[in-house]
C-alpha cells in the first residue's frame, strides 16, 4: 500500500490500475516526500484506450514509532465506460453480451506494523461510496438494462428519476 523507502520521488508514468478489459492505460503520477520523508503524498490519473478513467491520491506517514509503524489513506475515483456483462452464472451465453458503465469512489485506510526487520503486518479497511451504474458507451453492444431485468441482473435497471442506479 504505502510508499516503500526505495520508492523514487517526482513524476512517474501511471500504468494499469484498472479492471480487466480496460486495455492499455497511461497517465501522469507524482510522488513527493514531505517533512524529511516523514509524510508521503502520491497522486496519479490514467485513461485507457476504451476511455476508462482513474484518479487516485494517497497520503501516508511511513516512519512512525522508529520506523515500525506506517499509517495512511487513499481516495480513488474510477469511471469504467464499457464493462461487459453476459448474464449471471455458468449458463451465460457469449451472444448475450451487453455493457454498462460503472463509476465509483473508493476510500480506504491502511496500517503496517513492523515488529522487526523481516516481518510486516498490514491491515486495510475501506468503503465503496457513490457506486453508479449507467448505460454503457459501446456502440457495438446493447446496454445491460435494455436486455436484462432486476432478476437476471440485479441493479441493472436505470432509475427513471436520476438516470442512474446508485447502490448504497
């Protein structure tokens, strides 16, 4: 999770970090140590050839309690424009291919304890907020909510009032 002691600072290319099917993605990233490397900040963004987007920022304090504790947090926004859906279960057919758009904001906190030089114990806790399901942007495949209903694809129906289905 956090920045290791050997992680270079400055600008870097953000590669990947997206779900399968996004294709090649690329974007800028920047990492910087502050207060004598007692705090690390990292921010990056990327876009894929399928127009999937990702932006993230992270802050960590990697050298607490004589370098034995690291604490940090991350916020990540994702917008996946053409997620494939074929139906639920092993009986799904390739010919039933549809697509939908998935947008979300993911937040998490993490901690690493290093009782000695060869052991590190890491824990993470997070929350997935603002998950929106919308019509996919593919021109080759129909929108998931046009083919499947609430039973065959839970939460696939677009809300009539807001034009998106939001999960809590």
